[in-house]
């Protein structure tokens, strides 16, 4: 079996989902649900901007 090859876009998605989930969960547990939801919203915006930068559309 060979290595699984993933593109930069897939690695970016996986990293942002994992980091964003951990950050939002930590903020939600430590500071309350409202702060956790606010952090999740900010991370969703950052995710969308990151994907625009990494994927760059089809060429």
C-alpha cells in the first residue's frame, strides 16, 4: 500500500476544522457557550478566507 496523497486544500481544511473545533470547544467549556459560539463564528470566517487563498480556484 502506498502513501495517501492529499492536496494543500485538503490539509488546510483538516487543520482548520481540527484547530477550530478544539478552540471553540475550549472556549465554550472555559468561558461559556456564548463565547464558544463567537469563537466558532470567527473561525468559520477565517476558514473561508483561508480556502480562498489556498485553493485559488481552478486553473
